[in-house]
C-alpha cells in the first residue's frame, strides 16, 4: 500500500518536472526581453545557468538600469548587475573574452554552485534520460563546459521527445544495450544505474544479474572515475582562471592608478584653463574700466557742450526778447499815432459842428437882418481862411509827426542793426576763441601723442568719440535753435495777427454806424493789415537773411580756425622732422659706443649663463638683446636721414603750395565781399530813391485831390447858387475832402515806401547772401583741393601718419544747381532754395577716419 502511494507520488512529481522542463525549453525558444526573462526565471525557480547569456548582455549594454528595471529585478540582482558593469567598464573590459565574461557572471550572480548539479535536478530526481546526444561535441556540452556535464544550455526539442518516465516499469523495459549507450554517454550515473539494476532484478523475481549487466556496472564505475578525474582537472583550470582574474585585478588597479594620474593631469590642465579664463576676465574688466573712463570723458565733453549750447540759447532768447520788446514799442507808437489821428479827426468834426452851428446862426441872422449879410460874409471868409490855415497847420503837424515816426523807426532800425552787429561781433569773437581753444586742444593732443606713444590709439579713439559727440550735439543744438526760431516766429506772427484782428474787430464795432465812412475806414484797415503782414514777412525774411549771413560768417570763422589748426599741425610736423633728424645724428654719433656696450653685455650674459646660480640669465639675455636691438645703429641710417630730408623738403613744398592756395582762396573771397558791399550800397540807394519817389507821389496825389475837391466844390456852388450857407457848406466839404485825400495819399505813400524799402532790403540781403555763399563755395573748393594735394603729397612721401582724421562734404544748393565740396572736418548742407529764401542751414557730421585711395 505504502509502496503504491510512493510510486504514485513519484510519478506525479516526475510529470511536473517534465512539464517544467518543457516550459523552460519553450521559453528558451521565444524572443523574450532579458529583464522579463530574468524576473520570470527567478519567480519560478528556473536554474540560473540558463540566464548566463541574459546576465552577460545586461552587463555589456550601454544604458544603465532604470528605476523600473531595478524594481523588477530586485535589490540583489541590481547590485550584482552594477558591480559587473563597473568591472566591464574598466580599463581591461575590452580585453575580456567570452570565457572570462562568463566566469565573472557566474561568480557575481551566484551560479557557481549549480554548475555540478545541472545533469539532474537538485532534489535528487532518479533519472532523466533526455536525449543529449545533440549536446555532446567531443566531450563538451552546448555551453562550452569541458567536463562533459550539462551546464544549463538551451534544451533542444529532441530532449523532450527522448525523456521517459523514470518509473520501475519503464526501467524494466529498457534493454541492456540502451543502458550501455546512456552510461557511455554519461547521462546515467552509477547510483541511478544501481537502482535500475535493483528494479530489473526485482521484476525478474529476485534472480541474479547477468554477466552483461555486471559488465555494464563495471564500465559505469570506470566512467565515473574518469569523470571524477576530469572534474579535478576542471577544478585546476578554475583555479588557474582565478589566478588570471587576480592578475587582471592587479592590472586593473594599475590602470586605475594611471587613470588617477591622468585625472590629476586633467585637473591641473583645468586649473590652468581656469587661471587663463580669470586672466581674460581681468583683461576684460580693465578694458571695461578704460571704456568707462572714455565714456566719462565723453559725458563731460557732452555736458560742457550742453552748457555752451544753453548759454547760446539764453543769448538768443535775450536777443529775441529784445526784438519782441522793440516790436511792442513799435506797435505802441503806431497805436499812439492812430489815437492821435483819431483825436485830430474828432477835433475836426467838433470844429465842423461848430462851423455848422455858426452857419445856422448866420442863416438866421441873414433872415433877420439883411443888412448884416456883407459883414457876416466877411467874417465867414475870415473864418474859412482861419480854418484853411488850421487845416494847413494840422497837415503840417501830421507830416511832421509822420517824419518823426519815420526818423524814430529808422533810428530804431539803426539801433537794432548796431545790436545785431555787436551780437555778430561777439559771436565771431566767441567762435574765434572756441577755434583757438580747439586748435590748442588739438596741439595738446598731438603733443600728448608724441609723449605717450603707447596710449596713442586709445587717446585717438577717445578724441574721435568726443568729437563725434560734440558734432552730434552741435547738430542737435542747431536743430533745436531752428525749431525755437520757427516757433518764436510763428508765435510772433500769430500774436501780431491776433492783435491786428482784435484791433480790426474793435474798430469795426466802434465805427459800425458811420456808413460809408466806416466802409472806407474798414478798407483802409484791411490794407493796413495786409501791409503790416507784408512788412512782417519782409522783416522775417530780412531777419532770416541776417541769420544766414551770421551763419556764413561763423562758417568762415570755422574755416579760419581750421586753417590755423593746419598751420599749427604743419609747425608740429616741422618740429617732429627736426627732432627726428637730431635723433638720427645722435644715434649715428653714439653708434660705436653702443656696439661696444652690446658686446660687453653679451659677454656678461654668457658668463652669467655659465655661472652655477644663474637663475635670471635668460631674462638678462633678453634684456641685453632688446637693449642692443634698440641701441644698435641701423645700417641704413644714412639712407633714412637722406629720405627724412627729402620728406622734409617735400613737406615744405606742400606747405608752400597750401599757403599759395589759401592766399588764392582769400583772393577769390575778396571780389565776393566787394560784390556784397556793392549790392548792399545799391540796395540802400534803391531804398532811398523809393522813399523819395513815394513822398513825391504822395505830395502829387494830395495836390491832385485838393484840386479835384476845389473843382467839385465850385461846381456844387455854381449849381446851388452863391449863398453864404452854400458857400460855407461847400468850403466845409472841400476841406473835408482835402483832408481825407491828404491822409489817404500819405498812408498809401507810406505803405508803398515801406514795402519798397523792405523789398530793397530783402534784395540786398539776398544779394549779399548769394555773394557770401558763392565765396564760401569757392573757398571750400580751394580748401578741399589743398587738402587733397597735401594728402597726396604726404602719402607719396610715405608718411602714413598724416592721414585725414575725418572726411566730410559741403553741399551748397544755388537755385536748381547742387555743388558738392569736400572738406576736412565738416559736413555743411544748404537745402534747396535757401539762397532764394535767404535761409541757410549748416549741419556738421563727423565720420570715421578713412585713408583716401591714391
């Protein structure tokens, strides 16, 4: 009973083992990921020998284990993989072969103890008769084990087909020939063979074993002994591999030391790189400090320029205020003149009213007493004579007042002209002082360049930046001045127009009920407003002409300052040439002594090198060589001196040519100035002539009006009859017509004279502006030609330091023609139509130094 139960249990256990082996073989055939395969085999207790390829691939791959893979494999396997990866990533990992890698994986993953028991299961299965003939190749299994034992390689499908149940019935059914084959192949051990013999003998009823069975047993024991010897040999090979592993570890240790040394070298290189980076940072900080200093200098220059601009603006504002005050005074005088005229008209009206009352009284007296008619007529005639005398006196007073107003206006204009001349003289003096200061600054900069040769480039850059900032500030200030002037002119025009409009409205309201007289006065006021607007426009044009002339004078002053700077530069060049010649002579005189000093220094340097403690010998030798190089005479000193003399002579010739061209330019300017003066004189004569003609025309118009009034009065008297009342009325009408004609003729003559005078002044200013512009164009052309020839001469002589600091152009528009003139340091632009409009605009533009092509 117990025997049957044991037999049934063994049968089921054997079936489970067979199914387990079948499942493992099927898994081996499937392409499963290494991580999933390792986790699955660990979960179902599959021998780890089968995982050796997976372990090896996992250790040899490039990517490390991720967090999910580590959790899936477990802590022990993850640590083993990490250790194996460290070893395989070492310096000797490239030289590890498949055998060494397999031994490393076996040792680190704990597969060492399973290698001797893979032929049968660890629980002592009785027999596994799987067909393993396909796995044996010359005494080695599929996994390369040299002892002929199964080491967990891939189980082929033929093994499952050759596996039989290890029950006693199956063993009894096996023949001796089959046992012999399996014993010879090493599949059946001696213990299993003994059990099989016992089972066969039991089934045969306890009979003795045959001779063949005994022979098989003996052969099995011999084979077992042979396998034990092979196992011992395998142990010896394993020990040898362990020794190789130890040697490999020592080599790896040495490689680690070499790697540490290399790492130290890398660290030192990194430190040197960091030090170099720090040095670059310090140099950058120094450059930034220099740039900040340059910016501070430029800011100081800009602040000074702004202060100068503010002072100029204040000066112009004061001049503008004075002009506005003069305009207000003139308007007040005109307003007083209009009030005086109005009062005179009121007095005349009152006198006319009194005369009318007297005439009425005379008519009544004539009706009462005919006898007194002759006496009354005589008195009337006397009164008329007195009225005529009073009218003549009033006309004379008006004429005198008008002459006085004209004289006052002329005096005011003369005072304004004197003020403008004084302001122009002050501006010229300021410009000259500024030009002298600039010339002195340039000379100081040149001397500073000579003294500090090493800082020449930085100083030149700073000077160029400052000059650019100054010129940009000058452009901005000029634009601001123009804008302020335009705004002031617009405001003045608007104020004048508003005042005129208000006055016209007030006058229109006051004289709304006077009928025809109000209409006539309105027309007169409109003409007055038009004449005032025209006079204001002419005044603005004249002012613009004066400002243009001032700008041209300033430009001429700048040209003079630039010429003075060129003369100073030429003087400095002559001094530098003389100094260079003196230095050459001195060097030629000191040449023998310097040669001896150089020889002695070289001998001392050699002695210092041969001395035991000559630590600073290289530096001394370098200094000695530098001193020799600096002090040794140039073999071509004589040729250089000759070349310097030739350059000096060429420079002197160029300066002579430049002076001659400057004189030519001055001579070219002289006719233009004379033309301008002649134009001004002609304009003044034309203005005087126009004023005289206007006065003559006014007197003639007054006489014509008086004659017409008298004729009209006589005609009306004839038509009405010779009565005292008619005579008085006719006399009053004639008187009123005469006064009105005189006023009208005087006003028209005054307006015409002022208009003609303003036109003449504008023509004179325009002619003067044209003459000055022409002279400026000719002077700038001459100067450009001079600069070009002098620069060509300098470049031809080989003096490359004499390049232009800047370049510029002067554009002058005369009518529709455009003249372009090259200048050395300014860029002037006269916009189209500025000569005709008597307005000139100057723009200064500084550009980078450019050496012209020769």
